[in-house]
C-alpha cells in the first residue's frame, strides 16, 4: 500500500505581515515529506473552501496579532457543517495561555506558541494524522 | 615630560609603510600566542574562523593595518560627507535622540490615554515637541472597516481602531498640531489615512504646511511580506504621488520611510538590511526624478527605520555603513544639499530577538540594542517592550522601555562624544566590510532592473537568512537563552495587556452610526470624485486630483475601508488576462 502523503494547509490572514514563522514551517513540513498548500486569506470561509477543495488532512493557522479565536470559531464550525471535522486543526504564533482552553473546546488539537520546535510539530502531525487514517 | 610637549615628535606615524610593517610583525607574533591558546582548547588554528551574523569573516583582534587602506575622507568627521560618523557636527551634546515609542490599541481615546501618559513620563521629541508614533490596527492596514466579516476579533488589536476623520478628532482634539510630530504607521492604506489627517487639520484651521510627521509609503514591503495589496508598480506610483504632493504643499512632511526594520524582522541580516533599504530608496528616488522632481527637493524628506539586533558591533557598523552608502548613492543621483544625503534613522530595537520564555531577559536584550543604536548615532528610538513576544505592551512595560532610553540618555555620559566608536580598528574595518558586501548585493538588485523588479530575489534572500537562523538554533549552533540554553520550567509571570472586546463593539457601532448620520448625497458625490480621480490615475492620466479628492471625501465622512476599496478596485491585483 502506497504511503499516504499528508496534506497540510497553512494559512495566515492577508492583514498580517508576520509570516516568517509560518513560511519557515511550510518549508520544513515539505522537507518532512508532506504536501503543503499555503494560503493568505481575508475571510475564514476561504480557509474552509481551500481545505475541502485540496482535501487536506491538516489546517494550520498562524497568528501573531490576535483574531485567531474568531477565525478558528468560524473554521471549525464550518468544517463541521460540511462534514469535515476529521481535519486536524493547529494554531501557532502568539497565542495567549487563556485562549488555549476555548480553542481546544472548539476542536483545535495543537497550539504551538513562540519558540516552538518544528520537529515537535512534524511529530504531532504524523501521530495525529496516522491515528485518523 | 618635556618631550611630549612637541607633538610632531610624539605623534605616531600610524599609517606610514614602515610602521605598518611593524604592526604586521606585531600581529604575526600575537597570532602565534593566540594559536597556542586555541590549540589548548582543542581548536585547529588553521581552520579557526569567526563570522558576524551576516556571515562576514572577523578576526580575533584588529590592528592599525586593518584600517590603513580606508581613505580617511570615507570616515571623515561628524557632519561631513559621507556622514559615516554622523549627520551633523553635534550628535547628542545639546539634544539627545527623540523618544519615539510605538503606540496604538483599542479605541482612539484609549490610545490617546497612553499618549498622554507616556508624555507625562517624559517622552520627548526634538525642540520640546512631542513625537507620537502611532500604529493603526490591521483592519485599517487591510483597508476594510471594523464591521467587515474579516475584522472580527481584530479591531483595535495590535494598533488603534482609527478609520475616519471623526476618529482623528477622538485621537487629537486638544493637542496643538503644530507642536507635535505624528508618525502614521500604516500598511497599504497610507493615502486614505493621510487624507483623514489633512481633513482633520483643515477642520482645526491648521495649514497643511505647518504639520509635522511621517507617512510610511511601505508599498515596497510586497517584496518580503506575505500581504500585498498593490502590485509593485502601482505601489511606486502611489508613493510618488504622495511625495510629489508634499513636495509642493507640505515641504516639512517626511514622505517615505525606508523600512529596514521590517526586512530584519522578516529575516534579513545586516548586509541585506542595508542593501535592500538603499535599493528601495534608490528605486523610489528614480521614480520621483522621472516625474521631474529634483533630488535636493524630495530626498531630505526620506527617512529610515532601522533595526538594532543582537550582533552588537555588526549592528553598529551597519548603521555607519548605511550612512556612507546612502550618501554616496544620493550624490550620484545629483543631490548636493547635505540633508538630501542624510540617513535620518528611527531605530526600532529588534522584536524577533525577543522571547516569550523568561520575558524579563528581554529587558537585557533591548538595553544592549538601545545602547548599540545610541553608539551608532540614531535620531529617534522605539525600544521594544519586554512583553513583546506575549502581547502589546502594558502601561508598565511601555514605561520601562521609555525609562531604559532615559537612563542611557541621562546616566551613562555616552551622549557627550559623537561617534564614540569611530576610529576603532574593528569598527572601521567592519563598517567597510558591511558596506562592500551591501554594495555587491545592491548591484545584484540593480542588475535585475532595480528593487521593484527584484521582488523574488529579495524574498528568496531574506527567507533563506530567516531559515538559516532558525536551523542554527535547532542544531544548537546558535544559542538563545530560554529557548535552547538555560531553559527552565519556572514560568516568569508578567502581566499581559488585553484589548477589550467592548472596544470592538463600540468601534463597529460608531462606523455604522457614521454611515447612518452622514450626508448621503454629499458622500456619494465625493466618492464619485475619488473614483474618477483614481481611475484616471490608474490609466496613466494622472491629474494629481487623487489626494485632494480623498481629503474631500474624508470631509464627507468617507471611511478608510471605503477609500481603500476604490484604490483596490483600480490599482489592486487582477487575474492575469
């Protein structure tokens, strides 16, 4: 059986210029053998559309300037409505501690704050995605 | 001692060939001793080599012969071309650098509270004026209004929720506009925000030529940032339009900010920051000249925002090299006035070097950054707060950053001497190295047709530097305290600032009230004029009505989102035909 190539959608709002971390992550996930789709979006529905069109296993949102809770509320609920709540949702960047619980409650599996190691993220994705397939 | 009263006999012939022979022999002897020590540490002296953060090779110690080949006029004196040692004959002796902390959060009146507070804490600009370095929120940067679906959760975060002329009233009423300098930190919405400020000044009866401040004109960020509202050429055109407008009507206004800091935050090393800042400035300057503007008229109003990061001496050399390279570049363009060749620097101490882990360590990092900037001779400074990696600054952390500047200014005595590191063998040698490496990189950009045509090259360079930095940390070839060395499980608790959701709701309520209350027909007419002006501009039939039409629309209560929608429609990205 051919090995499943993990497909990851990494995204960031067009409003934010802090894309150093997420672009680094994109390169490293690709180096780790994953397919990476990168999206600058304005509205959360664009994330959902792209995730479904590209049939991704993972959606990773990068955020350093707030707004991530609102975006992920929309993304998780829209994915659920469209029957795709199997997609693994991650968020990284400047994520205040007090947001972690509400994010988990809405179905965000991984939260990776400042200074996180890419290897930890790669491992996290591999474990979680293989458990789902 | 009597013989020392005869200067001619006691002065060392430092750069004469015989003396340089002697210092070279001195270095050979030193090298033998150094190598012995290296061997004792198990290091092979033959391959031992240290580098700066930019990858420039550096020696373990420097000698007079390391600087002997630098023409003395390249170093010169403060206030003399090529301004390596500083722009003016006096540096901080009579007036220190301006305190210019970045501010902006929540509703305009919340930002105003912070402005008043920091001013009361002694935040000081030039000649008794106060500098307000104000950042707009990302909703404004994107060019939408706070009731747009994409704005949810972002209003007044990471910037102030200011979207129209009435918000300018909430921000500035009661302040004497001619006695302050306002830096409008915007993204691609530079012109709409500028229009609101001009409309507001008009309403207050303040002539535009008496306004002091800066517009960013950061369109060239499209080379190294993910977000880009306008294609490169449209960005250049919009920037030149504003520069031309100010050239005629507001000669004191600082039109263009060359944002090396943004490049550094995206990953650029010192050499890249110098080369790409100069490349962007050169490209925009040529575009101004193509419109018939004279270098001596518009160049004095260009400014720089430069990072001060961790490699202490390279960052100082970077600033000195930038001054020299920009001066030469402007002279080659035909500038003759000193102010048309000056690099006026707003230092922004590095944000990316700061950590969320052990956040109080950031105070130490930013102190080193600020000291470096002061030794390099900056004109104004923002010192990142110690909670930078966690949230926007609290009142306490904001004040601490200001105190940090004030302590250096008041207590260290470094302000008494201009360019205190000038003449140091290492610093002069490294300054020349940074300049030479930047010139090479600049030439590559020029070969590609200049900055606006070199986006891919610039992005690739900056991104590969960013990647190298993190790879080095991950491989433990570079250490960051709290990240991959001296890691501790103890969490330093610091208070975090949070913008209330109530501010967002109020902001949405206000913008909807504005649309309901404003004079509809007047607004429609004003917006139609904006549309016509922008359409002509986009067609290359520029009649310079774009800015005046936007000011008129701001008077008619048009919002930033509405004005930006017109700019995007005519000048934004379109699917390839």
